[in-house]
C-alpha cells in the first residue's frame, strides 16, 4: 500500500531560542547557529527524494525549509496554519518573566495546556485544530509522495499528539530540538510515527543544546 511520507522538522535556532524567550507568532529570524544547523540538515536531505516542501509562514521556518529545498530545485509552500502557538502577552518574555508576571495563568496553562488559553493568545487545543487541518490538507494534496514540512516546537508537538491519539498534556513528555527530524508515514486509515526528533546531523556541533523554548 502506497503511503505518503512526511518529514517533520523543527526550524533552526534563533536568538530568542538561545536567550530562552517565547516566540509564538513573533517573526524572529534564524541566528547564525540556526543557519548552520539548517545547512547541516540540507546535507542530510541532499540525497533523500522530496516531491514537495511546506513550512509555516514565519521566517525562521521558511528559511530553514528553503535551505533544505534548494538542492532539490523546489519552492517552499507557506501555510499559515502551521504557525507556532500564539503566545499573546508572553511573547518576548523568558520563563522566569512569565512566572513572575502571570503566576496563576502560567500554572493553569502548564497543568491543562489543551484548554487554557494563553493571555491574548491560544490554547494548544486551538493550535492542534488548525495544524491538524493544515497537515491533512497537505497530505491529501501530496498523496503517495515524499514531502518536507518545517514548523515549530509547539505546533509539531500538538500534531504528534494528534497522530498518536494522545491527550495534549503529553506535549511536555517528549523533546523536539531545533532542526530535529521526525517521520510520519500516512495511509488512508492511519498515520504511523516512524522517527522522533533525530538530530544526528548536528553531531559536528556537539549535538542539540536541549532548548525546549517554543
């Protein structure tokens, strides 16, 4: 049975990732390290057949996708539905600043990320709904093909939870590093997670830094 293979990739590092600031819908560019990570990922994908490339419309995802797509002669199709969670009033703040300024809202969101809405932003349930719709639309359009999809830590976490049928509290139970690669094989009756957060292409940089900032 012919399936659709989707390579899920988190974008390269940004300066806000490095400083621990929550990005959300803020359009933060890749750092010099993030561009190097994307170049290493390009070499990993150089000899992998790709029929299409998709990304969030935010520049950190779009630039990562374009770097990988270049040797394949493919254009990047941007999809707003793949954006990161909207962090509203928390965007640009660090973990410590959020806890200091929004202690109750932070704790409620951490305990119930699916239903609690970030002040001025979204809940993970809202993110999951739009990302799942965008993902399935892409898979239907590229049925039987091999495609690359570049997005964000939060949006990809909700997507993987949807694929595995997990409650959204599970978004805290696995890592997605910058330029980490996951693979999903999609069939008419099911989606199968084949690989999660592989970063062996970063070995020359000493491996991922463990940043969990979205």
